[in-house]
C-alpha cells in the first residue's frame, strides 16, 4: 500500500507501521521489509496526512535503532523533515522534532541534518512551540550540536537565548535538554541520545 495505494491508503499504511514500530523487533523487520524508502517518498510527495503519518512512522523506526537512523537519512528524509518543521501543524512538528532528535543520535546524521537546514526551524519551535515541542527541539539541538561543525550554524540560527530561557522556565526534562544543548554549543559536550 505504501508504494501503490491512493493517498488515504498510503497514510493508513504509514500509521499502521508507526504503531508496529513501537516494538524493537518490529523496527528491524519493517526496515528489512523495505519500508524506509516508501515512507521517505511519502514525506516528499504525500498529502498533509500522509506526510504526518510517514513522519510518525520514521520517528518510531528511528527510536533507539542506529541502523534505521542511518538508513532514514541516507534515503533522503532530511529535506522533507525540515520542510515539515516549517509548514506542518503543531502535532506533526512535535513528531518531526522528535524524529530529528532520534536521527541526530547517530553521529553520521548530524552534519547532513544541519546542512539540510534543520537548525532554524528547530529554533523557531524552541521559541514558539508547545512545552513538549520545545523539549523535543532542545533535545534535537543537543544531539546535533555534538558535531563541532554544526555549532556555529546552530548559534547563528539563534538557539542560545531560547535555550537559556528554557533552562530557566522548563520542566525537568526540558531543562536537561537545554543544558545539554548549551553545554555542547559552548564546549563540545556530548548531547542527548533521544527521549526514550
């Protein structure tokens, strides 16, 4: 259905895969079955619902699975994820920020994600998102800032002030993510491994 169905069928197939991918064994099986490429294609060319469901499926496939994290970015997901961060509704932006957090956990994905332009929309989410979205954006920025070449780009995108604000006003998880991001930006420290 992901390859040949109509728009509604593709969205429903992506939604089903998102639910199945909560299980670690299923993450592996779904990727081995070849679902990453059609999910990324749905990010590129689907309708709004299809893109949102594909983002959710890719988020779940990337959670704590380094092989999937790498294959998703190599399949071309970075650009469409950036576009969704800029244009999608709030629930989809939340899922995309979490997906970027997971994807950025793989060291080989950090530079390609930032080159695709993810820093500015993450900073925008950090400035004007829901509390959950701000936490996800800070976590994503923390992982991306673990790559030295990304730090000046993230700083230039305006991340420092909203991260400092989140450090003052966020809940415990948000403060931890903001602190990790600021530490990475300032000194080159680790960055988080994702919200799970």
